[in-house]
C-alpha cells in the first residue's frame, strides 16, 4: 500500500466544498483543512504508483476549487497510533 500526502491550494470561497469533493474520491483516506500556506492536506492510500498517477492529475486536480497540488510519497510510518492499532487487533 502506498501512502501519499497531497498539499492542496484551494479557492478560498470553496474550501469546504472542495475538501468534501476530494474526500469523496476513491483512494483518499482523509482530508484536513489547515492554517498556513496550504489550504488542504489529503492523505491518499492506494495499491500502486499507477493509481497515484491516475488519481491526482485525473481526479483531484480537476475538482472545482483545486488551484494547485504538491504530492509527497511516504516511505515509512513512525506513528505510535499505527503501532498501537496493530497490537489492538482482536482485542475485543
């Protein structure tokens, strides 16, 4: 599974609608609105690089309100949340 972090500049008058449209795209796990230079951060989780190649320019970049994207591919997760979740499997 490939995880990509997509930094998105969006039209200021359509941030909420743009974020929801991005969140509705298959392969998008989460979308966050943020303060600072970037308006939205999308976390994508897809099986392979070809999916990213189709998903970002073919879908996300074409959503009304998306002005620009910058994609960063994650190599490894160091999240304590992910580690704890693995140990919690079957804990019911």
